[in-house]
C-alpha cells in the first residue's frame, strides 16, 4: 500500500489531539459509555444484512475493497434505508461494523462504491474509528462542559485531516481520484445525473478559511453542531485535496 495515503496534516493533528490535557478524560468516559450502550447491537439487528447471497453486487465490491486495502477481516456489512451517500463505520465493543446507505447503492456506480468502501475501511485500518466515535459522543458523555470545550478544536482539526486520508484511501482502492471525488460531489447534492468534474475548468486559488484554533469558543461549538447536520463535512476542501493528490491516476 502506498505510504502517501496518509495526508501530511494527519499525524500532526493527531499528535496535538493526544497531547491535549483533557483527551484522557474524554477517552476514559467514552470507554465506560460504550460498555453501557447495547443500543448499537439492537440497531444493527434491525438492518438488512449484506452477504454474497443477499446482495451479490455489493458484497463483491466490498470484497474487492477489502483486498485492495489489504484487510483480512470481513467486518459485518449492513444496508440502511437513507437517501444520503454514506458508509458509517461503527465501533461495537472491540469489533467494527459497516452500514451502507441505500442511496449509495442507487446513486453510485461500481467504481464509486469501491472508493466509498475504501474510504470507510481506512477508518478501521488506520485506527480512526475510536476518535470519530469519541467526537460524535462528546455531548452525550458524562463529562464537564469545560472538558468538552477544551478538546473540540483539536478534535475538529484531526477530523478534517483524517477525512483527507480516508478520501485518499478511497481513491487508492478505486485506482481513481475521479471516483473518490465523484462520491464527495454526489454526497454534496449533485444527484444521480451528475456527469463528473472537468479538471480543466477547476481553479483552486482560494482561501480555505479560518483555522479552527483561531475560532472563538462560540465558533467552534457552532461548527461542531453544523458538521453533525452536514452530509459531507468539509466537502469542498476534500475535493480540492483529492484533486491535488497525484498518488493514483485521475
């Protein structure tokens, strides 16, 4: 597997997150919280299980992604009714599960689905699932608001760079930057009639925006809540980073 799949900002952002004085408290609270949340198991039990028999097309693409990502474990795969283009990676105690939205099956072709699976599997392979779960559960964990406020910025910075890495993994899995970029664009609302991007008409000379560390507390809190309601967080920036990545063919 290519060494440059990891985005240059990812290691730096993870180091800053782990170095935060409040990270340990969040990690401990999250571990204790997971033990007492059987809701995930019950939720998965109500979803459609994807196997070679129940959905041959999806299973075949999933197996290709596993092989491309050099992963031997077949994590349980489920299909959930949703119009979004999404592959959720859920941590259940010491195991992981994947939940693919039905919208992904309807709107994406095989190569795009391969990129989507590669992006999701990267979260498992590179140990990102726990951090993402901790971030999503911050408001639920029994910890003081001061702790939550202290870790929000480093979590947001890490999450953005982690998505850059998972997007690269998707491009690597599909052997196509375009496939991974298309997944992001469709997720941002391009729809089934989307015909792809014309690289010759793109311009990336723009200001990527204010760094999370420079935001005040209200700005960070607002960004955190907005991300939870966004189908494709940092979508424009992620497409831009993929366009600049030359590790795989276009």
